[in-house]
C-alpha cells in the first residue's frame, strides 16, 4: 500500500476512498482476507462490485442480470 501511495503522490492522483471496495477473484474457496487500510481508512471487502455492471467474485453477471430484469 505504501508503494501505491507513493505512486499516486508522484503522479498527483487522488483516490476516493469512500467509493473504494476490495474484491478477491478466485475459483477456490477464499480464506478470510486481512483488512486493508489506505490513507488511514479501512477499505471493506465485498462479494459484489459495481463496475460496468455488477460483478461477483466468480466473474459472473448473474447479479447484474437479476437487477436489470427487476
């Protein structure tokens, strides 16, 4: 995380931490991941993330399709 922070400072990029979420893409059963902090804010882990539609941790669009059909 410190390397990311240095990179963002170097290129004058700002991260909106309130809109940032963590997701782990894996085919295996994931272990409970450690919490991460960025700029003294804990970033929450999520099973689904909204990015160009809804993605879940298995890279399926089922949640997105359910939302659209609803």
